[in-house]
C-alpha cells in the first residue's frame, strides 16, 4: 500500500488563513495574536537580507489574499493603541532624556544590571513583549521603508481625528516636547552660538511652545477643522525655522568648533522636532499621516527598546557630530595631500624628499641617544622628544611624512560621500577619481621619503665614521637593526600595525585640539588676557595667539605622535611584553645604518632583499591601518553606510582598467569625467 507524502503547509499561510475573531476588549488575546504574527516575520539567524524581504513580501501578499486576517491584525493593533498609555512612546522612546551625558550613561549602566520597572498599561511594555529579542531591530531595519509603509497603509490605523483617545494623547505629548524644546533652545550653548537675527527677532523655540498651547485649546474645544489645520501649518513653519537655526549653528562649528555639551543639546532638539512633526500629522485634523514619518517612528522605537541600555549605542549617537567636526578639520587638511596636476605631484615629491631628509637626522640622533645611560622610562622620554621635534620640524617646513597622510586623506575621501551636506547622491565616479589621486599622492610621498632616507642616512653614517674614527653602531648591533625589520624573523609587521593605530590616534587628537581651540575662542582669550597684556605688546600677543589658533592642533598631534612612538618600546621593556613600533621611514633609516655597520660584503643578498621587502610591508601596514581607522571614523561620523554603495568597487575597478596610470602619475590634461567610464 502506497502512502501519499503529506504536503508541508506554509506556517505563514496557515496562520493568516485561520484569522480568529479578535476583540478590542480582549487586550491580552489581541497581544498574543500580535506576538504570534511577529514570530512569523522574525527571520532565522541564517536568513540573508534578501530572504527577510522576500518573507515580508509574502506576508503582505497573503494579507491581501485574506481580508479577514487584515481585520484581525488591525483590531489587535487597535486594542493595544486605545487601551495603552502612548505618551511615553511619543515623548521618550528613541529620544535622549535631557539629563546630560554623564547622567545618561550612568542610567544606562544601572539599568543594564537592574532593568527599570515598566507599567503594564504603558505601550512600550507591550512593544517589548512583541519585539522581545534584543536583535529584532536588525531585521526590522533590514526591511525597506517603503515595504513598511505599504504594510501600515494596508492596516489603515486610526491615527487621525477619528480616534479621540489617540488624538488627546498625541496632543499631551506635543505639549511636553514643545516645552522641552523651548527649554533647550535657551541653553547658553545655543544662544551664544546663534546669530543676532535669532536673538533679536521672535525666537522660534519660544514661539512654537505658545502656538502649541493655542492648538491644544482648539482641539479641546473641538474647533472647526480649518482653524486647526491653519494653526498646525503655522506651527510646522516655526519648526522649520527651528531646524534652520540648528543647521546654522552646526555650519558655523567648522569655524567656531563644538563641544560634547552643545552636540548633546542639538542632538536632543533634532530628535524632539522629528517627533513633534509626526504628532502634528496626527492632530492636524486632515485625516492623513505621513507614512514615512510613522515608519521612522516605528523603526526608531523598536531599535531604542532593543538598545535602550546600550552604552555603545548612546556614545555613537551623541558623539557623532563631535567626531564629524574632528573629521572635517582633518578632511580640510587632507586636501593638501591630494595632488591633481603634474605641478602639485612634483611639489609633493619634493616635499616628501625634504621630509625624508629631516627623518635621517631624527634616526641618527635617536641612535646616539640610545648610547646614553638612562633608565627605560627616561630613555623613552628623550626618544619621544627627538621624534616630536622632528615631526614639528617637518610640519613647520611644510615638508611631508608619508605615514601622516592617511589619517587626513581618509577624511577627505569620506567627505565625497557626506550625507550631512545635503547632496542627494554622491558621484561615485568622482569618488573613484579621488581614490586614484590619493593613491598616487601617497605613492609619491613614500617614494620621496625613501629615496632620500636610504642613501642620506648611509652617507651620514659614513660621515660619522670618518669624523670620529668609529662607526655609529657596531657590526653586532647593526645586524640586530636589520633583523628588527625582517618580516618573519621579528614581529615587525605586528609592530607596524601598532604604528598605524598611533598615526590614526594622533590625527584624532590633532582634530580634537583644533576643534577645542575654535570652540573655546582661545585666540581671543589670549589677546585679552589681563596678565599677558601687561608684559607683551598687543601686536606680538596677537601674532602669538594667531599662530597658536592655527597651529595648536598640528603641534599637539605631532607631540602626541612623538611620545606614542618614543614610549612604545619602553612600555614593552617595562612590562616585559612584545610591544613596539615600526615606522617605514625610521625602519628605512635603521636598515641603512645597519647595512653600513655590517658591510655589504658581510650580508647575504637574499636576506638583504627580504629586509627591504619587510620595510615596504611595514609602510603598507602603516598606511592600511591608519587609513582604515580614520576612514571608519569619518564615514560613521557623517552618517554614511557603505552598504548603500555596493556598486562603487566595480566603478573603481573599471576606472583602474581604463586609466591605470592615473593611480601613479597625474594626467597632463584634465579630461571630462564621463570619459573615464567609456
């Protein structure tokens, strides 16, 4: 007897086909139905983003096929909306509380160990029961906004004047947010950094609060629809002016700098304005709600509830604009390291050669300092001073050190994808051209450094031997210097990664200090200093203050890099761990010194070639680590998601195939960008 194989039933089809009767009064039953529905949407850990979207599309298609399931789902959602307190969701969820950075961090840390108690009538409590997995926000955000809009439009949720309970809660939430925005708008970080037109005319932060109270009276009195619409439109115009003020302050931070406190306040105001615009859509009596804004609310609330105790999430959000200003400073400086014309290219090569010459003397002095009988800490300290003086000399002579470029050029490259500057979509072909410029500029600076460092250091070692009658280092020490650069007989490649990190970190420090100089108005404070003015002439004081204002960032960055590189080896010795640095130009100089001390005839050719390759690998890792870290910070601070531009790699490859020489030397004639893709 043959048995027929039982056909496997699609669980989504089976769930929606049943369509049980759901009552608005049975809140718990409706909640269980929603939990079951979301369980169907929740993907398996192995599902790709494409599979998640396909599953959601299937659900929408089946909802159209089973009208009864639409009704059941709509009723289940309505049961939660009308029977819950929506105010916390509207005014708190997804919005940073106004209690300062430190207090917010403390609250999140505390709630990580002992979660806050939630009212069972709070809609957020119900949302936590539905989206109970901490990773739910990932698949919710993986589903495109337009798909969610289609789903909520299909549900026909009563977020309009047809549902008084929801309207009243939305109105209360609007009042709360309006009062919060008004208070934040009077903070000194906002007032002192806004132009006079916002201080002399009607302050929009204050105006919107009074208008919202007028709207509340109209809603309570059930005024004619036209009056409510007219006042709502006026409030939206004022909120638009609020945004203009915020944008003005942010645009001026490139000159005036910013602080974590100011960033925190602007961030909060922007969050609250976004929520207020949605609430106005609900209460403006036009029976229409912006589905895109509602989807943004839904996604942000799910994300916030899943991540509400995450310290990393909070720090990432609130420090974004501070990082942006640091990256902007680096990006502007990075432009000077990107060559476009042959003239700029040869100037870069000459500048790198001058930088290489300074490094030769830094390496010689460091070798001499090594002979002094200092304890490890003080030896590291004098190494640091030597490096710092050398890096400052390179900066002051407008020379170039190849390894300092990546931390700055990465920000300049990321600026091509900047989403904070209002461009609809970046030109990826222009970005490919920028990458080619960065690559050839970096190559020119490496070549310029190395063609000077190798021979000149060798020549200086010979001159020292000729003058003093003995080599600067002995043969045994010279061989140790060569082995230190060997790619597998030492940890040189690992140490090169350490150097890349320190190069990145010094760039961040330089950007932070320059931002702080602008924000704290150090130049003006020095000029008007009550004591300095007594002993220094106004002209000289102005000159000193002006120099510090424009050079403080680079000075501190160079000094910090000098101490990072100088103290690294000493830290390894003090703690007995394999920790050190390898910097391509210093390694090249040490290779040259070791080669002179040992002698050409005493060294195996294969070993010497391997050491040279090791030096080049050190430079490559210096560049990759420094550039990658700086690029990650730059793109994150600008709100850029690289996954939005998957086609860039193919565009870059196509550009390289058609114009390979552009990555190594500039064109003599600037050609139209479109020809690059032909």
